[in-house]
C-alpha cells in the first residue's frame, strides 16, 4: 500500500507530465500571416502586438509579393521579444485557379529580388485599379483613390472589398468577394501569371526556402502527388501541413508526403484580419521542429551565391 508521501509524489509527477504535454500542444508559432504591406488589415506593428497578446513566440510575416513590412515587423518583434521569421507569399496561376508559394528567410534586400517583386506589385496595383473600373462600369461607385488610401501600401482585393463596405454595397469582406470581386464575378481580374515552379525559383534566387502553401485547396492531394517531383527538383523544401481547418486525416496525409519527399512540414493561420479567414491568429498548432528545421536549412544557404532568376513575360489580358 502506498504511503501518503508516495501518493503525493505520484500526483506531482502526473501534474508535471500534464504541464509538459500542454507545453508541446499549446501553440506558440504562426508561420503564415499578412499585414497592410499587402492585403492584411493590421500594420506589421499591430500584428506583432496581437501576436504578443495571445502568447506567440515565433511569427512569420508572409505578405503577398512584398517584403515591405519586414523591417517594421522586425523592429516591433525586438521590442516585444518575439522571434520574427522574414517571409513572403507569391501568388501563381494554374489551370483552375491560384497556387501560393511561401518563402522563408529570403535575403530580401537583394536588388535583383526586389526588382522582380516591384514588377509583380505594379501588376497587382493595375489589377486593383482595373477592378474599380469594372465596378464603376456596372454602377458600383467606389474610387480608386479611396482604395489606395485604405491600402496604405500594396493594393490587394481586401482593400477593394473594404471600399465596397464603406460605400454600403456589402456588409462583410466575404460578401464583397462572393458578390463582386471573387473568381467568376464580373469585377474579377486575373493577375500577372507565374507558375509554381517560377515562384520556387524566384524565392531560391534570394536564398529563401520555398514552401507550397495550403496545398489541399489547389492543387489538391491527388494532383499534388503528381506535382511534387517537379517542384522538389525546382527547389521546394517544405509543405504547409498544419493549416487552417485541415482535419487530422488531412494532416496525416500531408505529413506522409512531406516525409516521402524529405520536405519540412510547416503551418500557420493565414491570418489577414478578422472575418477574412476562419482560423484566428495563432489558431493552428505548429510544432517547434518546423522552425528548427527551417532555421537549419536557412543557415546552409546564408551568404552563398544563389541561382539567378529570369521573370517570364507577362500574359496579355483582354
């Protein structure tokens, strides 16, 4: 029969085990977020403050086609004692829709890298302006000047959506996408078209680590199996596995593919702001191993001469 002291020691051990388990299961990492530098709602500083409020310790800022928010984010991260991973998200086009490619730890100050990003941003700017023109043609009266004021930086569709909300045409950003500016709507405008392989090469040209984002949306699991050999040959190093509303079964399938192709399983919320994605900031568990492996791979590339990148010609839109 156990003595009271033995029982107390056993209880203490159980409590310690539970605390250790909570340490591993409580999320401290988000590797997929956006700010006003592209199409997010919060400035980089505001985003870092919100990360601090919920207890995140590691955050990657991955704005679309721009590194413009990274320096501000880095300054805020230092003040708030959060580890910032510099990142980017490149939009690419395939049959049936868009595929996004994340890039972690790019040497984003490289002039050649910035020159390509500027071309992509200029194309995004023209895309937003054309959306406003199409809306105006249909009697939906918002101004391009107001959209740019809302964006305070690179213009994305959420900024057009906010202008539609202000003007009273919709109640939510999601409604704006569904009714006016989503794929298939009359004010939707295609973008400068890169392939996923182009995006992988572009990120690698800055010694960054390319990772395919939310792969179950597009290309989907079956097509992903067909794509992986080519993407890995192009230089992809990771697969976003812990994402949004992915189920445990989804996660297991993606983990199996990541292990098969020796890819780093990453993850995050894809946070843009309230009402834009179902997963809140920090709302998806990401293991520390993902950060450790990304940092180790980045260290191998740092300071080396990367492969060059040549931007393909733009697709002429009607």
